[in-house]
C-alpha cells in the first residue's frame, strides 16, 4: 500500500514540478503533503551504471535523473534515501519485497505491470542495437532474426 501511494504521488509530483516552477505555488494538496511528511525518507534505487542518465561516482549518485531527483527533493521538501544496488535485477527484486520505494528508470513491460505503478514519461530514449564495427550497412529488427543479441539481466528487450 505504501508503494502504491508513493508511486501515485510521484506521478503528481513530477507533473506538478513545471507548474510549481512557473507559478511558485505549492503543487500538492494538503493530503499529499501530509502523506509525504509521514513517509520520509523515500527509498530510491537508481539504475546502476546507466550513463549519462544515472550512475554512481565514488558512491555519489549523479547524472541527468539524479539532477531531476534533487530538484524534487528541493522543491517539494522531501528526502530520498539513495539505495545503491549492483544490478538492475536487484532493484526489481527490492521493489517487489518492499526494500525500496521508487525506481527512477525502468521500461514498462507486461510482467512489471503486475507489481509496479508507472508515472508519465519524463524522458524518452530511443532503443538501439549495437553491432561490431566490422559490420557495414543499416539494419532492421528482422535482420536480427536467428542472431544472438545480448541484453543485461533484468532489462526489457
């Protein structure tokens, strides 16, 4: 239940940031403010080594998404407790077993919809397949039928 409220509130928070910045008014209701006050800190697990979006340098959470999360903290008066896992799969496991509250980046899949709630997109990344530099030409997805394509453990493909 805590995760459901947190994720729903996060949707409102991210959407409201632009409005709050433009109008300098509080984008949250009194009920949302109280909920946040009662649930501090919010355990946030960034995607490990997802440069330049989010990653760790000597234990410090950095990157584009890290900057957005810092703005959320500052503008909304909340605190994220950063949970540094070694793998994305650990993040997925942690959120399922209530060890973390929020994942800042994840691709929406049917399997994940069973245990996650989703905000609106705040960033869009094109999906690409990297090939050896000895391969020439342009490729479509059908060109990879029957080929081996590596995907990190736990990532959507």
